[in-house]
C-alpha cells in the first residue's frame, strides 16, 4: 500500500473567496491552490473557527483529481510544556507593553489637565483687580480701546485653547479606556494559560484526494457554515419636496464574531433563514371532552411548564442534513439580485469587495439605491397632537425585497425623523411615514359642552359636545390630508350616542371606521384653511355619571 502524502494549511492563510451572510449565520467559501503527487493525498486544514458547523463542510475542485472524503472533526490534544512556557513568556511581554502604554497615556492626560489648570488660573488672575493700581486708574485702563481689544482677543484664544484641550483630553481618555480593556483581556488570557487545563481542543478539516497523474495542480473551493454572523437592513430615505421624488439608500449592517476575519471578500446578503425547519408540521387530532371538576393546585404551574416546553421545541435549531442536495439551495448565481423561483428568498450581491473583521461591530455595505416617484398625503390626529404627518404611498418597482428595519428620513437634505420600514416585496405598495410638516397648522379648539335634563319619572341627561378643528395650509402646494377624531362608543344600552354633525349620508369623503372614529378626506389649496365641526349628543340616566376611557 502506497504512503499517503500529507499537506497542512492554515485556514487563516487561505483566500476568502466569498461569504454569503444570512440573518443568523454565514456560509464561507475559501480557495486552496496546491500540487498533488500520484496516489492518495491528504490535505489538512488547521486553525478552524469553533463557530463552524461540522456537518456543513463541502469541497468542490478543479484539476485532474478526485475528492474521496471530507472529514471535519474536533480533537483534544495535550499542550506541550515548552509551548506553554513560550506562550506564557509572550503573554507576560504583552502585558508589560500594555502597562507601559497605560503609564505613558496617564502622563499625557496629566499634562493636558495641568495645561487646562494653568490657563484657568491665568484667566482668573486677569479678572481680579491688582492692589498696585488705584480705582481711577483701573477704570481708565478698563475703558481704553486697546485693553478692550486685548481682552476680547484673550477671550477668543481662551475659548479656542480650552476646546482644543478638551478634544485632546477626550481622545487620550478613550485611548486609556481601550488600553485598560486590553490589559484586562491580556491578564485573563495569561491566567488561563498559567492555571488552565493541559489540554486544548482543535478543529481540523481533512480532505482525502486521489491523483492519477504523476503531478497535478488543483484548486479546491472549501465552503462551510459558521454561527455568530448576521446582517440586518438599514435605510436612508431622501425625499425631494419640489421634484416630488424619493430615493431609498438600502444598506446592510454586517456583524460577526466567528473568530476569523473576512478580508477583501466578495459579499452576498441572503434573506433566507436556514435555521428554520423546512418540513411541514404534522397537525394532530384535537379532541374535546367535559372539563374535570377536580383541578390540582399546581394546575397553573403545569400549564406554564407545558407552554415553556412547547416554545422550546419551536425555538430549537434544526440540523442541516449531510447531503449534496441540501446545499444546492445555497449556490448563488452571479447577479445583483438572485430571487429563487420557489419561495420568496433573495440574495443581494454587494458590488464592491469588503473586509469584515471578527470584532462584533456593525460594518455597513451598500446594497442598492432605489429611485421612486411617490404620492404624498398627510395624516393628522389632533386629539393626540397638533402635527400633520407626511405619508408617502409608492409601489416598490425595484427588484429588491425590502426587509423590515430602521430608517433615517431626510426631507430636502434636512434630517427630519427616524422611522421603521416594514417588509415589502417587489411590486408591493409601500406606506411610509416621513415625519412632520410644520407648514400644515392644526388648531384643535377646546370642546364646548351643553347639558339639558328631561323626563318626569325616569329623568334623562342629554349632553351635547361640539368640537371645532381648523387646518391651515401655509405651503405652496395643494395637499390631501386625512383627519381622524373620536366619536365615543357606548358599551351600555342605557347610554345613547348620536352623531348630529357631519351627516355621513351627505358627505362621501367622511366615514366612520371600525374603531368608531370619524375620518375626513380633505383637499386644501395653498394658503387656505378648512374648518371641521363635530357635533354629537350623549343621553344617559340622570342618576348615573358617565366616564370616558
């Protein structure tokens, strides 16, 4: 039997070819180029991240060779004492270097504090009168133009220097905080090395390859899934009021703590969620019976435990089957947007290569810039506040699926608000809130109340409420605005609510919605105003008081 030729490579040194980031994990593809000899060759990959899904590794190749087997296993090995001592020496040297940097930074911070103190003391000295100058001389000195100019120059210099010192002090203080955090981590690592176990775990990927030629150059694509990686959407919505246009800047915020850095890598962002079980749940039989008259004291606790167990089953991650077909759904076609023909998942190709370190911070990449032509309307709920909110209605004519996420709203290049964008598929209607327009003024006048009593035996109290609302359009454009206000809903047959004004049968633009609120669709010309009057009565027994809630 011929000897198996063995080669060893560190994953950290392999090219990171592309990464597909999902919302709860990522698929990493690395490239390995090497030469093989005739016979069986064993390629071992080391420094594998602990975040890897061991069952997800697959290998594709180019060249005159055949992949026989791929094994990803976790090994427990004993640490060599000499290696441990060498690590401890390096760790001690690292701690010493950090401590020296901390001392230098403290000295630098102390110098800035002393500079600030000297400057403040000098300013205090100038503001105090001296004993060697008489009162008349002080008045004369203070009133001279040259002294006033000198004083004002000093004030400007004083303010400038203080701001500069404060900025430098803040920078140095932040550096000191970072160094203290580095020292804390270094000391913890040193403690683990000194008092930890003599064993450590390592993950290795072994690829067994058969080569039929005397020598062959091959290229292997090694892909695997890793946990502790995710992405989320964020948007900048920029509205041009004059041109009646809208631009949505679609960003992806990528974060990962997988233990490996993705340097200069082609990035893809996918809307698929591979952790959700793809199997249709089985619906069992639901039976019904008479409730038992006996109920144990711990019944409530049993029910709560049952609910918790049910939730735990629902939240449990499904395992990925080790078969070639399972991973075929993760293959990405070279396109800006790849939408699956089955289902509604999409994959966004990021145009430029990116570097995403394993630091837990969010790294922003640009997905798309979407041009839209919306219709603008306004909405106001004056009972809650006197603001008119801008609403944009537009169809998502792009090929991009918009996932739910936060958005910054800019109106004519001015930041106006933060909002939250819901999920929208291509060709779906968007309904966006773009903040408040101060040009639309709402005056919710105090309600007027009139009370009358009637009846001899069963006395009835009738209360009339009159609410006047004034809307003024001070903008240069005609506006459409939806106004909503309450009409009380009776929850007792003895309380009768009757709407007197407006008459809903005579106004097609006024309606009563499911929440028993009046809605007015109004159109107001520039520099014009609209006055709305709501009048209703509430009849109830005189011996009982009514309350609103």
